[in-house]
C-alpha cells in the first residue's frame, strides 16, 4: 500500500499462495523468488496456508527465525504476508470424539497463533470444521466452541484476531452460524472471515448472510463456485452473484482485506490467471462503488 495512503475507504486485494507457481515450496528457502509473483500480479499481500499436507503442517514448527526470513523476503520484494488460513483443523478436528485429536487441535490453534504473531500477521482464519472426517457427534459443536473460547487469551496477548470462515460441508456453513460463536465467546479477538463463494455453494442468500456479519467481518475470501464444487472454478464462470454481493458490502461501507482464493496447481500461466481474476474482482467492486486501493 502506498506510503501516502490516507484514511480513505476501500479494499486491498490479496492472493492465496496456492494460486502461484511454486506454492509447493512449503519448506524451501527461496521465499523471495516465490513472493516476487505477488507484486508482479498486482496484489497487496499474500495469504499463507497451514493445511493437511505434511509440508504446510510443518509450518507449525517454524520458530521466530524462520518467520523472520519469510517476513524479510516479503519486505524485500515489496509485499506482505496478510494472513494465515489455518485449514489443518479439517483433518485435526476440534470437535472430534477422540480426546487425543481434540488435544492436537488445541495445539494446532496455539501454534497457529504463535506463528501468526512471529510472521507479523494480524488475522488468522479459523476453518468452521468440527470433525470433518468423522461421523457427527452430539458434543462436537460444544468442543469447537470451547477451543475458540480458550484461544482468546493467547490471541489477545499476541494481538492476532481470529476470524471464523464459513466452509463447505455440514458444520459452520454460514456467516449466521459463525456469528453464534462470536456472540457466545464475546471477544474482539474472535470475529468472522466470510467466504463469498461458500455462501453461494451452500445455496444461501448473500443479503441475509452479509447482514448477519455486519460489523464483525475482519477479512474476506473471494472465489467462484458451483453447487457441490467449492474449488477450482474460474472467476466469473460460477454461480456467485458478484454484483449483489459487492452492492451489499458497499451499503455496509465495508472496507478491508479481500483475498482471492484460487488453486492454479503450478500452471505455468498462474500469474496471468491471477491478474485476470484480479481484474474481474476490481471491475465488480468498483462498479458497486467500492474503491480498490493499489499496492
């Protein structure tokens, strides 16, 4: 973002690491080369993932020195690490029927917050999965809530805001549901991180959902989807009602970070695909009267 930026309205756009070439580097040292793609594609920041793959799960073991190297590489190329998508709870369920799995999920939460702090990341996205790979159990939601509540003191000490993402599947599938946890925990360090694509994939009304999250949406994901296909749909080729979604956000005067979520699978033209998606989102946002702040 420009050093001369003032207190203007607007959004800044980020890109998901899985949209870029070499996202599988995960444990590699060539972060500078990888991160150069972010400003090349015209984005303000990159969001990293800690997910089910062994390479990205291993990021929970990053210490302050490794985090500094990644942060310094971002500084060198003129970009930032904007957030962490803590998707690993899809595999290690906070609402699992197994006590050991719940213990591991709490450790994932602890380390995710600590790594976010060491990277200088202000927001960590918490996936709305109770125990994705297990049969439903009646205590899953309670255990999920308890983990969030117990994470608040550490989040507050570290200055990292947790944002619950509405997800695919059967658990926290709406912003309305995510807001139940926000109200129950009642802390400024637990908010919502809406995914516009997942609203559409679940067949929900964006007017209802975005109204439910008003005043609590700390960042946002933008992706296109089809029913039953929550990933890998070209921007503009799916069912997301972009004009309505951005008009609703404009009426709320929502500003903040909007991250384009894409999976380009190391395609050689990944940067070009990201540029195309950025142009699409910029056009939709500006048509609704939402300015996009340049990097």
